[in-house]
C-alpha cells in the first residue's frame, strides 16, 4: 500500500486508497449522489473516472441511485459501488438494498458518516447508520475516522472482505455490503490522486464447496419449475430427462423444446393432467402463479429444490425433501408425460381468443418479437409480468425483473442501470402506477453515455392488478377504487416532455413495432 502524502487530508488519503483498491478488485462502476460528508469519496471517484479506470454515474436521488447500481450489477454480475453522504441519504438506499439482498445482487455501499464523537449528540445529518440495513447486508463495518497518524494497511483487508462478501465467494449468496466510513474535517483535498494509487493485487479465490446430489425415480411424473434467476440449468435438466418446463418470463429459462408456455391455462382448465404431478424440481424463485405455489403445498407432491447461488434458500411450503446441486435418475422417464403437456399447451393457447385491438397479450408478444440477441427486456412488478407469464413466447433473450421482493420500486432506475452497464437497447414493460412510482428516475445525468431505452407504459389509469383480489367483489366500487385501484389521470406526454424524453402514443401493433425501433430515451404509452 502506498505511503501517506504529506499535508493531504486523512479523509482523502483513505478514500483514494479504498476506491482504488475496490476498482482494481473488479468493482469498476461507481454510483454517486452529491453530499458534503462524502466529498473525499466523490473526488476519488472522479479521479478514477477521469483516468479511465472506472465508470462514474451521478444521480440526485439516493433511492434512484441504489436501483441504478442494482441494475448495473444485475446486467454484469460485477459489484457496483454506491456512495452516499450521511443521514437520510443512507436510509433512501434501503429499498434497493432489500431487493439486492433477496435477489443476490452484489453492491458495495460506502456510506459516509460523522466521527464517533459526533454521534448521539445532536450533530447535523447524523443518525445511527450502523445496522440501518439489519441483516440485509452480508457484512457491515463501522470504520473509524482516519487521522494524520493513521495507517492505510487495513484498507487492503477491508476491500478484500467487501469484494468477497458482495460476490458471494465465502459460501453464502452474493449481495450488498456496507462500509460505514467516518470522516473528520478537513473532509477532502486534491491529493492523493486515486488514479495514481497502485494497490496490491487482492486474492479473491472462492472456497471449495462440496456438491450435493440427488438420485430420483424417473417414473414419477415430474415438472421443472423455473422461477426468477433460474437460468439455463433448468432448460438443460428438463430436456435431459424429458420433463415439462414451467418457466416464468424472468427466469432466463423460458425457451427450448420442453417449455410449456401456457401452464397457467393448463392449471385452470386441465385439472386431470395437473393432478398427476408427483414431483416438482424448483430452480430460482417462483413468485407469479398461485397454482404453482399451491402445488408445493400438496402432500402428494415431492418438492426438490436446486440450490440457487443468487436467490438463496427457497422452501415456501416447508416441505422440500432435498436441496441439491445436481440431479440424476435411477430409472427411465415416460416421455408420454411430456407429450401430454405439450398437446394441452398447444390446444389451450390456440383456443384462446385473439383481440382485434392492441391487448395485453399482443403487447407482450410484440415486445418479445422485437427483442433480439444482446438487447434487454425489463419487466415491472405489475399486471404485465403476469400477462407475460401466459403469453410470452419461448425465446432465449435477456429478461430482467426485480423479483427478490417483487416491489414496484425503482423499475426505471433498474432498467437504466442495465442499459448503462450493457450498452444495449433496453426495453421496459410496466404499468402506469409502477411508472409513476419511479418517475424521478427519468432524470438522467447529461454526462452519461447516450441511453437507448424505451419505456412501454401500459396505462389503464390505476392498479388493475388488484382487480383479482377478493376485496374487488366484496367492497363497493368507490371504496375499492380508492383503497386499491388508486385511479390516476396524469398526462404522461407532458411528463415525458418535462424530463426530456420523447413521447409516443400507440394504438395498434404496427405503431408499437415502429415505436420500439426508435433510438434514445422514449416513453411509449399504450392506453387500455
């Protein structure tokens, strides 16, 4: 580790060496919100970005900042660094931190703080930041304020632990890490230049983890359930053993010959077939279908969970008979089982009526058709992701969605982070309430790389997803609307104009297809 620079602020010395070490360790994207207590970190981040050693993104709002960083880490699997000042700035990261915790996304939070002698005495912008995220962070270090006589030797170990924990190399799933950094005045200086710091290479070797296997009876009628972040392993297993694959749209597994696209229709209309299921193999985190979740509570169905390095432990029914890494069979599979599912799927999907107007089904199918190769599709936590569960075609494309907690928070910001990190056209399918919940994320730093992002807002003037609730029939319509549906009449065209986005109002499939090929920041409104 480099020596101290005479006359430099201890805060700046520490910030320069810490950020240089984290960036050298692979965390090359830094997300910053402005603040005074974090100024040393901001200066160091700017120096690294100017030298081309890191990418720096600035946001005004810490909640948006956190989800933008989350999107970047989702797209790349690389830890994203998040820098905030003290006080409520830290608290505003909480929704993104919770989502990162539950979905295994690597974030390194550098939260600036007052020194220990100014805590608990009424100092401005000071609250208890240590433990503010509880167990949602993999590790939390409260780092004492550096002083002129302090050593920088501990920084290497601090950075190594943060990078290892964020990436999930210690045996647990990846996720957020908090380094709460106390700083005393003077809070910054121009030296040292973080870009000139040459850190010692860090050793981030993963632990050797012993794999667990399950040997199963191939004669048992089995379906493979692919929830969020299941990935191609679910496709490989289903095709290797000839089992039906029930894959959610954000699973990364909704493709291949065994994909049963209309499984929701089958559960609704073919009970004779679904009642034969004797085993489910679960990948990722399934959250969308009540029928699928009920299946796991069925005493006659064996539940085997394939362990997820990202989504963590999944056993909602407390009935899983095994948590394994690999599966093999001790007998032959009856391939007629798969053929029954494929026939039911084809029959029910062909029988479903096709609207002459631009319906939710046509919106889903058009977006899937338009998205190719390395392009991205982001699904908000609204009614449309459930429509996609029924109507999305089988196609191996990059689909993202915040399903760790399945909240509507930060959808625009998450998509922005994905677009920034991947450099690819990114399309977002969301409802009007999900859009309005994160409308502040339409503010884009003009220094950012040009964004190619289209927000497809299905505007049904409120939360139509709540119409499926039991209360929709029990409450008077006026009470239900106010308490649940929350109707809105926001002028989305004017809103887009105010934030510098292009607005396109589409009424049919041809107009939607044309709008999806536009470049830049575009808000595509479909009114239903």
